[in-house]
C-alpha cells in the first residue's frame, strides 16, 4: 500500500526555520534557477546533514511569498524500494 504524503503548512515551514540565522550561499543560485528556468521540477541530492532541507524550505517560502504554488516532496530510499 502506498504511503500517504505529509502536508506541511507555510506556518510550519516558518516555524522550522526560525532558528536559522542566515541563508545558505546556494540559495541565490537556487532562486535564480527557479526564476529563469522553464522546467517545473527540481531535484536536489547530496550528503546527509548538509542543509538540503533548509535550503529547499527557504526557497519554498520565497516562492510562496511571490504567490506561486509549491509542492515539496521528500523521498527516501524506503520510498523507492519495491515490495
């Protein structure tokens, strides 16, 4: 049976980012990509605990503030394994 997706509100994203003192340097490049690229899907991968989730949540907030609709999916290895 497929797992249900968790839905996170804008306020929950804001609350999770309250302790972040500064934006990651990669946020500018990510924002630029989202503004100037025709593709509607972006995948970000990398080592654990390097700030990927914070980066994506911050960019999601930026896009929401611009009035754009956002869908954020977090996929793990368990989600991609067949039963």
